[in-house]
């Protein structure tokens, strides 16, 4: 995946897409730092985890900028978020997520709010990398509420 990102940087440079170039360069630098720490080449899963961390950082930044009334900065972060999300596998949509959670609840017999953690553990094991944990937890809580 790293060669694809580096190729996309070259294309963005030629097209004059400054935001895309900057975002992808930051991502490549972060992934190279992880590779240096691991002292080996990263697996595809590790690269995806690195991209997910970058996506999570952007989401948190957007939230903070909005709380601070800085829509201009939030807009820039949203653009970076879209750029990064293009490199992740397609996640579960809302209906698929709800169906997966309902299936786990029915299969395992979960019924109380105390079981949310167990539902999340099972969900993440089955759909690793394809689920937004925060959204899944909210949905699991609502489905398990009396």
C-alpha cells in the first residue's frame, strides 16, 4: 500500500493538489516512523492501522475545531479525512452495523447495558478495521437499553 500512496503523491504534485500532497506526505512519514520502530517492513494490517490512527486524529481535530467555532480549520481537516479514508477498506454502513450488532446480541444472548463491552469485543473481532468503534458503541448501548 505504501508504494500506492507514494505514487499518489507524485500524481498530486503534478496536478498541483497541495492539500493532498501535504496529507499524504504526513501519512508516509508516520508509516516510515512505525517501520523504523518495528525494525521491519509493515504488514498491510499495520499500514491500515496507521491510516486508521491518522483518520481518528482528523475526526478528533474536526470535533475540537467545531467546539471552538473554527469552521475554516474543520473544513481543512474534513478534506484531509476524505483523502485518508480513500486508502481504507470500505466500512460497514449503518444498516450493516446494526444488523451485525443485533446478530451478536441474539447469538450470545446479551441483554443488559453491562454486556456492551462484550458485544464490542465480538464485533471488533469479526469486523476488524471495518467498524467505527464510537458509533458501534452508541448503537450497541441503544439496542441493549431496556
